[in-house]
C-alpha cells in the first residue's frame, strides 16, 4: 500500500478517535506521527499489512454506509461510525478496531509534554518505565 495513502487514512482516523490531536501544535502532531511510525516500523511486515488492509476496509465500509469518506463526514457522523466499529458484532473486526484505537492513543499519551494538558498520570511508573513501588 502507498505510504502517503496509508498515512492520510490513518491520521484521519486518529483525529476522529483521539480528538485531542486536533488541538496539537505542529511540533506535537509531528511527534505523534513519528512515534506511531516508529512503533509500526518495529512490527513485522505482516502486521503492518493487516493494519493497512483493515484501514482500507474501514474506509470502504464508511463510504458504503455514508456515501462519503470519513474525512468528509460531520463530527457526529464520524462519532457514530466509530461507535459502529467499536461495538461491531464480528469479534475480529471489533478487536482490530480496538488495536487501531490503541495505536492512535500512543501518539498522544506517549508525549510527556502533553500529560498535564490531557490530565494524564502514569501511576506507579517513572519516566523510564520503572515501577518504584515494586
């Protein structure tokens, strides 16, 4: 799959799933994308292919249900489509969507500079990932 096409589709999903992305400044947005790309590049090619196929499938489903791509739906329509995928009756589809949600959140929650803004606290872990309580 074309990398630019994948990036465009993925980051549209990220803005819908994690609305805080829309409030990021360009540096934070670039950092979010870098972290997500680094994470995905560390995964096996087969996993990246499955993710690309699933994102394409989401795009197709949204288009057939709404007659527009996700990026052109109103925010309420976008939320309704995300709820449809989150609660999808087919377990593999639902699990894959939860996986995408996790990756989307990675770009925001992994940025320490945003923790105060988003009221995020890593309980029990220091910045190196160590749990001093153990």
